[in-house]
């Protein structure tokens, strides 16, 4: 966790080393973040809405699509097995630098992704080196904002905050998920809320920058 006054970024690099690499919490949340600025939650983790009784929903909450991270469009980070098991999750690397932290993870299909995180003066900057095949940068947000192109930047403007992303992605998808039939955001155990998932598709080797800040 990086914390500054009422702002914080929670981040995950990947699984730790050790026996079968099972020291992680068995989610495909490699290189994911959650962001809160001025005590307002802006970028979310899907959470876990249930553990037992519905394997399909349990696995949805554990999937890459329920985390604000980096993934490959054609191959998963790892294979979900039992309700508390992932086969050989990739090992994450975490280092500190003068501007914040850098996290990285090698993808089993080849290549790796690296995410630098800088929290400063009420703004979060994510710099993603996407050296993996068909990379996708994903963010879970509570609502859909107004989409704009501003020069070389894609941006979405919300009532109280803005997210900017550059270079302009090859593909932008904003996916709504309704709590009634496909819960994607767990606000408490067994209680769900609506959300939107922003997905940015890029070419392998792209260095993508995302800025998140209050208006």
C-alpha cells in the first residue's frame, strides 16, 4: 500500500515465492490496483461476493476481469482449479524507487508486464510497459463517465474525477455489469453493486500511461 494523507493505492505484483507459490490469495489479480483519492474510492477490485454454493460465480470474482490490472487477451495468467487453488500462479516482483514503486510479472505465454506507480499530490500515475502478447489494461469503476479524445490522450470525465490514458488505445471497451444477473463488484459479502469495466487494448511493447485525479 502507498498512502499519502487521504490518498492511497493498494497494489498486487503477483504470487510470492515458496511451496507451490500458494502464498497468494488465489485470485488472478496480477499487477492490479485499487485507488482512493481524498477518501473517495475511484478504481476498484471486484472483491469476493461468495466462496461456496456457486463455483461459476466464485471463479468470476477470482478472474482477471474482476480486477483492475494487466492481462493478455488470449491467455490467462494461470489456471483456476479448486475454490482455493490456482495452478502455478506467476511470481510477482516488487521494488521501490524514488518516485514510488515498480511491480512486474512474467506471463506464462511469454513476455512480461511492468507497472510503475507514483502517488503524488492527489494524483496517481501508472506507467505500464506492456511487453506481452495482446495486452489489456483494465479498470473497474462505479459508473460510466463522458468519453473524450484530447490530443494524444483518451480520457473519461466523471462528476468528481478524471481518468486519462495514453497513447490512445487500439480498442476501448466499457462493459456494464448489473448486480441482478452478473455481480461484478462485491461491496459486502453477499451484497453486490453495479459497476463498469474499462478495457484498453494495445500492441505488444506499448508503454501506456494512466493518470487518475480529482477534478
